[in-house]
C-alpha cells in the first residue's frame, strides 16, 4: 500500500519527485539541523491520484490525522484547541519550481475561540486579531474562491474610517470590525458561514492546493516552461511561525547571490512585523536585507551563516524564505534560485573558480534558451532620455510599448503583434497570460522578489517594480508621475537593468558578450563535437556570426541579395526578359553585385567554409503582386503615362505567366537552374571571381556551392556539370586554382530516401529542415501556424511546433536514413542542417545523436548553439 504522508525529518533532498521541491528542501534543512518549523508533506503521488479519482485517495486523510497528532505532541499544542492552539500553513510545492502559480493558506486553525487563545498565549491580542483577519481573507480567496479585491475593498474602507494608511496601524477595535465585515462578506458571497472547525479548514485547504495544480495560471506556466502535467504538487503542512508579532519579528526572502547580476553577497528584502505574503505580493515595499545588520544584528549574522552553509551544501545559489519570531530565526524554504541569464553564467563560472563545481557542471547548468537573453537589446547609452520615474531594476533588458492596464488586453494585443507594456499596481499569478504577451512589466508596488520580478526574470522580460512615483488609476486607465499624466495607449520605455521608466520610444543597442560568458563558451567549445556555423546573407551578418564564434557559414541565401532597392529593378528586368540575349544582359548587370556580396562574406569568414545556396525561391516573388499591379496599370492608363503602361503591362503579363497555385512546390530551386541555366551560371561565376580576388589578396576563402531542392540524382548531376564548367572557365581566365566543394540541400522526402545515389555526386548534404518539415507533414508553414497548429499544440496532438523543434519521429527518421545511406556511398560525406532548427537546443541534441558534422544557426543563436552542442556531447558522449 502506498504511503502518502512524510514528516519533514523522514525525507531527503533526493526525493523531489515525491515530496516536491519545497518539501524536499524542508526535509533536507531539517536533516542538517537548521531551524525549520516542524511539519509534514503530502506527496505528489497523492495529488495525481486525487486528479485521477476526483477525491482524496483512500487512507490519505487517516495518515494526515496521524501525522497531525504527532506534530501536536511535538509542539504541545493542538489544532482547534482554544487554550493552546496549533496554527499551520498549507503550501504547495511541485517537483519543478513554479513560483506563485499554486495556492498557499497561512494561519490555518484560527476561529473565534482559538484567536482569543492565541491572544492569551502571546499576550498580544492585536497580533492574534491581525492573524485571524489575514486567515479569513486568504482562506476566502484560495479555498472558497472569493475575489481577492472584495476583501481589499473592505480593508481600505476600514483603514479610511480609522484614518490610517498602513495595515499595521489598525488597532484592535478596527481589526474586530474588519473581521466582522469579512465574515459578512463570506456569508453574502458563498451562502455559508466561515468554517470554525479547524480540521474542516485543513481538509478544505489541502483540497484547494491539490485543485490549484489545474488552475489557469499554473497551466499557462507549465506550458510556457514545458513542465509535464503529470508531476503533480505536494502539500506541505507546517506549524506557523509569526513575523507579525511586533518590532522584533520579521519576514523576508533572499538569494545567496544577486539573481540579476550573479554578484556574490546576499540579495533580498525583509519587513518587520509582517507575514510572508506581504513581501511576495508587494503589499508593502520592503527593506533591503543589508538594513537588517543595523536593525537586527544578531539575526543578520545568523542569516549570513545560514546562506553560506546552504550554498555550500546545495552547491548552487539558493532562494531562501525566512521568518523571525521574537528574534528567533526560522527557515521556511530553500530552493535553487531563479536567476537571469547573465547571473546564471556568472554564478556558474564563479562556482567553478571557487572549486565548488566542475566546468562540465557549469555547462550543464545553463539553459540555452535563457542564455539567449544575454543577447537582448539595451538602451543606447548615448540616447537622450526623458526619464519619468525610477523604480527597482527587477529584470534586465529594455522594452518599449503602448501602456495597457490589464492582463487580458495585454494578451489580446500582444498576440496580434502589438508592442505593449503591462502597467499594474502589482501583478498576481492571474496576470501571467498578460506578462507572456507584453514586451515588459511596470508595477508601482512590490520589491525585487515580488511576483512580477520573479516571473519576468524567468521569462526574460524586462520589468521595473516598486516604482512608487507612479500613481495608477485603473478605472480611468491613466497613471501620474507628479504632474505628468500617462494615458492608456501612450508609449513608454522601461529599462529593467536600471529601473528607469522613460517617456516615448528609446533607441537600443546590441549587447556584447561578457567576460564570463566568453569563458563559458570557450569551455563549451572544448566539450562539443558538433561544429557550429551560421546562416548569413550579408558580410555584416557573417562578421557578427564570426564574432559570436561561428566556424563558417552553413547557409548563404543568395536570393536575399536581390531584394535591395538598387537591385530589384535589375532582377525584374531579368525575369521579364523574353529572349536569352535580354536575360543575359540583365544577368551581366547582376554579376558584379553578386560578386561584391560573395567577396564580403568569404572575407569575413576567411579560413572557414561558406556554403552558398544558389537561387531557390519562385521568380514571382521578385515581382509585385498581381492585384497591386492591376491597380497601378489602371492609374497609369487613366493618366496616359505611356512608358509606365508598357512597363506595367509587361510585368503583369509575366506575373500571370509565372503564377502558381502552390509556388512552394512549383518552379523554384534546381528547377530554375535546369530551365534557365544561365542564372546559376552567373551566380557560380560571381562566386569564383570573388574567390579568385580574395586568393590574390592573400586570404583563404573556402567555397561550397549548394544546389537547392534536388530530388533526383539526374537534377544534381546536370547542375554539377554546369558549375564545373563555369569553374574551369574562371580558373583559366583568372589563371588561379579555385578549389570548391559541391553539394545539395536535402529538403524534400525523395532526396532523403534516395540519398545513397545522390551522394555518388554530392560532396556534402545540408538539411533544409524548414522545407523538409513542410513536405514531410504536408503543412504549409504560414497557413499551419496561423490556422490550426495552435489548436494542435493546445490539444497535445503535437508535442511542439515542428517548425521550431525538430520532429524526431518523422523528419528525424528521414534525416537518419539520408545520413546512413549517404555515408554508405561516401564515407567522408559532410552533413549538417541549416533550417531554423539549427539554433534550437532540442534539435541540436538530435543532430549530435544522428552523427551530423555541424549545425548552422542565425548569427544571434550561434552562442546558444555552441552551448547546446556541448551539453549534447556531455549528456551523450
């Protein structure tokens, strides 16, 4: 028979899956002798059975009551006893941290009688009444599903009547009035009295925490962070300690290192005479932890020692929740602290230097997607700023957008591609969908460890919190800073690195790589097997990629070179040509343009291979669309512009000729080269002339020519002969050897299935996984992503968007077949991928496992690809 409940002293850190992160942390701290209020954990297994059965599993509550009895004996207090009442907290704790997403109930066990008992026991009736009103509010919201703002409205009314601003200034009389009104509200909304029986309270609270595993914000968070639905949450029942017992009591949250920068030293906040939710929810703006050195020096010293012990024990930066009850320190939680990408890199590198972890561990601890945020844009330091206000720098990065005041609007507009900044007094877990869609978050209350700060940091969103100069009026949808009024839809910029709030759009700059990040990537390069190249279509992109550590260009898309305003008319002239002579004339104009581009890219990547894909897209893409041309032609006729009429009639005629119902499967790629070989011949000549120029200048260009969309050996052979002929003629004309490799892009299933024969002639394969995914699934990417793919993902018909994460079962199987068959024919066949998947960590792991030689990613994904390639080799050597 399963066991569902474990006292803290019977668990250990390695039982996260069963006890959840919080339960395992409490158990481990109890084991190593730290001051943890005693309690017990109800397992994740019990939660999963509850979700499956719709009720508590048989025997679970019997175990709860037995463990409660042992807890009561240990503390000489009893739940519900009017003289010596035991109070407990009931808190969630999943195996993977989900801060703020699930529910917590504090002060459970209070009722009319036990509140008076607590008052006698502590000789502090105000404290007892304050705890009871907090319990009614939290229990009413979490367990009885009442709206939080209704309690807040009553609280504000009573504070107004009392003539006070802060909650702690309410005296006993007004707290009694508040409790009475809270109970009346419960009766009015739920149709029942607030529960007085403490055991009933506990059973209801456990059920509410289990239910919170399926609440909307938790579901959104799991989907966003790819946390499995099957993990479940544990429930921790822990004896209460009180930070709201007067000036010698406090509550706080801290990190053992700065979670924004990674700098060593405690980073956190605390409040005297407060409970934990006051800090996390941003109800009061807390004090920096360093101020405790003056206010509570003995406790501060204890906390400093605990931080050092826990960091050494867990070998990582810790996020710690604590309460001080009348000068006695208690620890309520420790977990591996969430951190920004910058901090993650610095902490890992510092821990290696301190001898606490190995270089391999430092690499494996990085989340490649999070590290990508190191490359986020920052405010241009030379920009003139109209700084409106200064808040706390809660999550780095800069973002501009229109001001919106509620999460639903932020989600709706953000999902339509609009840049918005979500502005709130403070955020709650229910706002997560709006934070996801917004460019950034600004709050007027809350600290660096508030909900908004933690969630934004986890998502890599800029956030400024605790900006008290911002006075928000939600009803009118405006905020004021002094005399300045900022309305709904006005544009602001927030700088999450400095805490500045700026009026209007501000210019931003690309960030550079820090010394620690460079060190980490150097370690990664020593540990990876896969080469990392870049997709680059301009010399500038190639240089950026090289600066980021790319070892070549795995995809240079030549069609992007024709889109410039000076080049498009020449390209259109070539497409409109009706004779070979006319077409060749236009190609001769394009030749020096192409040569210049290839020269710049090969020079930027000197000594590394540059894979140049010959023209791939359908020709109609270079022409204006038919409806627009028809309108322009009608206007030209009306205005009797004869030359324009002739030109537009030619464009329209050619556009109609080239029109295709399904152009992605039509006249493009190698098919263009076979029908119009002069196009590919011009491109090849431009490549080899650029190569010759660089060789004469003392550079070392490494040229690879790639034929796109090949499906048969005959297609490839035809183009290979064409390229060889151009190469021979250019070598003769330039009087210099021009070595090169020729290969193909595998992007249709037939090419993958006949790779063995294609490899007889091709020297390398590059998998174009964007098109290979389209042709394997039979999906049109643009249509799929806008119409049915979101539904497929929501319904779990597909685990991931296959255009973002490579489909291993289908597309991946084709890749494996092509690699195996190709190398059977040509053992030294070079194989890589160059689609968007080249920068995705999961897809990079697949490429490592499939035996590819390299991946090619967009320039700004190159550092992520280097890191992911190292992780793949460490996990699968």
